């Protein structure tokens, strides 16, 4: 995969977070790593599929450092030692509850297997085929209920109801679009 173009990060956001989009080559395909968040009371995103990541910390020198630190904390993967940075996908803002918040998705590749060490925020790691997503094999509609209302969102059904939707889906489709534009084979 070619390196990604690096978009600028505006200073207009008062809250910042970063995620790590982790890719690996496996059986003539590129796979991407998702986490399933732990269940927490009063957290509407509990149990959702996501990328490892979180809010910036004063100790983080950059948003990329945030993604690296959060990945090590959440799944025990040291991207400084095992990851090859590929670039930054266009930063995103959450559609709900994220006013004034920027999320910077950094893409890394890793080689080989690793044994996840999950912290209390994560219940599992799931690898998914980029080829299956590009072909549309995993396309689905996710029904999200909040405060008595029901909303349908496009998503990827990874398996057994593990659905990538919302901001994570938008980040993933941006990456897939970049792969197609660059003519890379996933």
C-alpha cells in the first residue's frame, strides 16, 4: 500500500482524539483491526466496534502519539516497535455528541501476528478483510436506537452482529476509497 497524503489538522477544535487504523497482510489479503468496546452503563457506544484510540493526554507530543499510546494501553500493541506509519486519513468529527471534537485516524501496518492484551475498555479484537469490504460483501444497515428514536446507518457486518457503523464506518470507507484511488490491491 502506498503512503497516504497527510491532511492538515485545524486548530479550531477544543477536544482532540486519535485512533489507529492497523493493517496487516494475511493470506493474499489486507486485513484491518477493529476492537469491540466494553459495556459501560450510560455509554451509548458501549459494545460498539471501533479502532483503538482515545482522547489526547498532556504527555502526548502529537495526535499520532495519542493513537500509539492508546493502542498500547487498550490492546497491548506497541506501534513504535511493531508498526510502520502509513499516514493520516482525513480527520473526522463525530455526528452525535462530538461538537468541537476532532478525531485523527492514523494508519499503520504491522507484520505477522500479535497476541492482544486487552485492558478494561476492550472486550475483543476482530480482524476483517479489506477485500470483502471493497467488494461490498460485508455491507449492511445498522439500526441504532437512542432516546426512543430509531436511526438506520450503513455499516459492515464483520460476523455474528459485530457491525462497524457511524464514525468508524466513515473512517474505514475513506481508507477504502483511498486504496481504490491509488490502485492498491488490498
